[in-house]
């Protein structure tokens, strides 16, 4: 597709390739072309950072002048060559898995944060999705994103004169965004449809180019739709439950149909949260059409190629829809699947017979995917607890949810100074290859060089904050320039705190004792400065009150030159903050953080973390790399515990953080601080990069899942039918499976344990009999000892005696025989949650 055809004027022939560069969002992390766009229109570049908008806006006269500029043309041709070399060179996936077959991974997400030029995200979930697409491009992993093109996106924030949060919803004009319409074979705008009650919704397709990857976006703002339906893709996380259901139908059902219309044959479908769970139904429906199989077999086949990443730390965070609403919107669709409504609703319930239980999108996602993961080690544990109701009588530790800890796309978040340092240490291609050597290279960098990067970042941040504050103050009618000029000192310790203002994130923990905080900030020998940012959802009154409390504190005369609340927290502001702050503070209520990635973004820039022992920081923290809050346990929303942690936070800032920053050697370098910088930068930056994360997903999830799917789909989904027959037979016979009385003999250091088992006619090859014991003290894995079939009972062909040896260093009562399903091609208990214990 030629992007120039979508510009309002033709580019001069001498500027060939300029549109190619402008439409590729790779410029959001590859900053070598920044000077080129600044040369086209410096004001637009500084205010929008959007090359496509610049080309949409620039005059013909300016284009002709650039075409005659030899220097501009040389730089343009250099950047075009650079991009094409990037696109053509063999990447990590080709070199490591060149012989492996992996079609495009369809990555579904409600939001994508790629940059401010495409504002279709609200926070961490979307930024993670954007970072994954960028990293897939760098590593050459075949991924195609699927999302929604919002007309307004998430709200923009301002504060009134009293510190109250204001919400604005500016319109996203698609012609000014770096997206292009998708066309069919006849050149028509590619459209797909989704059935809504009594009408058909038409959805248009768009493409955003992200280096080697593509992001496909769906948009309901088509004149063919009714006025109300045109706004379905209007606002991100706005409206009520019905709008959310409509959006999720467009994303899951419409998204898969768009891929099919494009001819994108995805073996792997990755759901970034349960919002996209309807795709598992549509994918199964599509296989039903191509193979003639029923829904049960089709889902058994397609789920092998589906991956579900859950980010939710509390059950209340799962999207739920009332049965009445599901009947209204998906009753007819259930018939297309060969199901009645109750059969469809059962996929999203813990109790299928309960007509009042809402439909849970996360439950549908889990039942439609064969690989499920949380986003940190702790979150994996939390998720196993949340999904326990779907696996009755299974130990919580065996609930089939693993984890892949999130990471960040480092090139999107490093400062110019940090980039120069890392390039000298490890080369320009360091984040496009395995990162195992980066730690050793960074450790060789000297103290003064590390400290200089930190000082440069802090100074740049202070200058940027002053400019932002001037604009922010002027918008409220204040004298912006004079007020901002004296704010912050580039030589003082800068603390950063920026995130969504929600109660569980405890954004006001640092404000627990305002007077003590004032003393910390105004300490005459070791002063500190605090930069804050963050939005509260417009309907979250508690969050809005916390925003106001900080805005009021920042206006106190004693601290107004060293505390700044910056409005409209977005990716551009986040990048400024993580590149410049010395210490990133995070105070969530454990275990509700899930992962948290904002603190990861400071690592490459030499910033340190002071965070609750939750999410990623529980895996990363050592005293040599930063500071930690909490005791590693859960305390719910206990106000007394919050008060204790607030005091601990103040103590750390006064007694450890400030002294480490201000105690300097004879070279003016804070040796203890720089030591922590080195440990944090060298060890944690590669470990918590999306480079590591995407390689984990590729090798642990995508490639094995693709092989599983191909095996199940072969011969018209023959194996899937076999597995469905196996599962159906298990369910029919399982109520009659019974153990007899256990017998045990002690012999030396082992127990010899025997138990009769009536399989109620089941083939013994279809089950696994084993001795189970809970993990021993200090261990995290249970004991599972397979029991062998020793004999068949003489009075029945249904009964067998099973036996095994168990270590006698544990009491006999610790071991319990159980029987579980077994099949070499099934994932148990994810696909068969049956279990029978010896009573």
C-alpha cells in the first residue's frame, strides 16, 4: 500500500520515501530521524511528535523547498536506507528459529500504547501491548496486533484553580493519525460486520505499521451504521456495561473476521486480558465452517493455539455481563455455534446451572485457551487463587496458571545520554539480540560516567518540567513563565511518583503525614524534590479526591518550588519522568499490583526504585539495587498497616535514600548511590526488558502452542474429535470411580502403599493414579508419585490394585491416592478438571 495516496498533496519526486518513514511508527522508538522531522516543521514536531500529521499539514511551498535542500535529501535517503536495512536484515527469530513454522501471532488487546501520535490507550495494559509489538518487530517475531480505533480514546486531564480534576475528550481525526485504511482486492475500504440486536454493525479496518509488525484497528464510526452505533468505538473504558459488551464483541468477533478477510492465517491467538475472549468463540465457529465439526470439537482444536494473559489482581476486575444482556446480544450467535444460550453462558460461569450468575469474560478466556499466564510470579499465585473455583477439589498450587513477568521496550524509554552510554558499552543492536552479555558490559562502565548520565537526565527533566509547568500554569490564568522559572533544582534529589490514582495503588501513602513530608523535602542539608503525575478515572470519586489533595499540597508555600503535580499523564510525560528521576516510588497494596512496569522504565536510565514488595519488584529487589517497603505479606486495606508503611517510607527517605544520594567522595560522586545504580542497571535492565519477555512468550508459549494446534487441526481436526470423545467419556463414567481402603507396609526408608480402584469401566490408559502430598516445609512443589497397576481384582473387570513406594521420612497420613485424567495430547487439568481422591 502506497501511503502517499492518502496525503492531501503529492510529494515531490525528490522526497521519495518521506511518506514511508512518516507512516511507520518505528520513529516512536528509533530517534535517529528526529532531526529530519524537526527540519520539516519544528513547531509541529515539538508539539505533536507525529510525522504523519506533519505531512498532512505541511504546505506545498515547504515541500518544494525541502526537495531543493541537498542536506535534507541526503538525510532523507540515509534514513530510508536505514529503515529498509532494518526491515530486511535477519532478526533473532530467523537466526534462532529459522526452520520453525509460526504464522502471524494475532495479539488482541483493548488498548495499544505506541506513542502520543496514536492515543488509543489509557495506561499500563496498553503500553505493555505497544511494547510487545515494538519488540516483536525488533526480534522478527511474526505478530499482528488487533485493537480498536477510538474516536476519543481515554480522557485528557486538567486541573481547575482549586485542584479539581477536569476531563476532556478531544476527537481523534483518523486522517491525522499514522494509520491507513485497509483495502480489499477491489480497492474498496475493507469492512466486516458484527450482528447486534436487530441490526448489523459495519466495522471499518485500519492498519498502523510498527516496523516489521502491523496493528489492525477496527472502527464503528461508519455512516452505514446508526448514529448510536457509530460511537461504539468512541471512548476507551467509558460508558456503561452495555457499551463495554459491544466493544468486546467488536474486538473479539470483529477482530477475527477482519484477520480472515485480510487472509491472515494465525495459528496463535494471544488474548491480552479477558476483554478479547469472544475471539475464542469466533475462531471455533470459523473452524466449524471449514471442517464441519461441532462446536465442542472445534473449540477443543482451536484452544490449543490460544494463549491468555491475565493482568487482573482481584476478582472484581474481571468483566462480567448479566445473563439478560448476554441473551439480548449473543442469543442468536449461540445458535450459530450450535449451542443454546445456557450452553454459551456455561463457558463463563462457575455454576452452569445458576441462571443468575453473570457471564465472566476471564472464565471464557481460560476455558478457550490452552496456555494461561499471569504477569509476575506473585500475580501467578494470585491468579491461581482467583481461578480456583473452576478447578474444584484441585490444590490451588495446581491450578494451571503460570507466569511470564512483564518487561518494557527499553529503546522507547531510554534518554539520549543513557542510549549513548549503553551504545558504547554494548553496541547499537543490543536490544535486537539476546541480552545475556549486557550485564557484564555495563559493569565495566566507570562510576563517574554512570553518575554523569544521572546528572544529565535530571537536568533535562528539570528543564522540561519547567516548560510544562509554565504551560500548565498559563492554562489556569497564572503567570506561567515567572512561576515556573524557579521550580526544582537540577542538583537536588528528585523523587518521582506517577500512576493511575486508584485506592489500591495508595497514591496518598506518601502524604500520610504532610508535615513530616515537608521536613523531608526542606531538609537544609539533604533536601528532596517530588514530581507527581496521574489520572483518576472520571467516575472514581476517591481517586479524584487524592488528585486534589496532592494539587493542594503542591501549592503550600514551603514546598511550592520543590513539589510539582503535572497534569495529563501520558506516554510522552512518562518518558520524561523515567529518564530524569533519581528515585521512583511505588506504593501499591500487596498483592494488587499484578506486575507494574513504570519502575522498570527507570532502570536503563540509572534511576533507582523504592517500591512495595509486590509484582515485579518482589522478584527484582535486593538491598544492593534499591529499597523496599512491606514485609512480603498481605494486609488487605488495614489503615493501621498503611500508617506503619507510611512511617517506614519516611524513614527510608530520611535515613537511607538521602544520605546515599548526598554523601560524595573526593570526585563529587556518591559512591553508595552509584553502586546501587550499577547493580540495578546491569542486572535488572536486561532481565525486565520486553526483549526477554517476548523471547519467553515465543519459546515457551507460541512455538509449542503452534505445534499443538497443527497436530489437533490435521486430518479435519481428527485428534480434536478424539480428545472430545475422551473427555465426554470421562465425564460420563467419573461419578462411579471409587477408591477402596488403603493398605500400607513400612519397609526400611519407604512406605509400600496399595489401594484398590474401581474405574467404572474407564480404560486405565485414560487416567493417571498417583500418591499426592502437599509441599514439604521450605518447598513449593507438591509430591506426586505415579502408582502402577499391580493387579486386576478377581471379582470385577472394573477394579484394579494400584501400588507405589513413598518416602517414609514423611508420615503415611501425608500421602493420599488420587486419580486424574491422562492423555498424551491433553493439558490436564486445564482441559479436564476432574479429580477423585481416596477418602
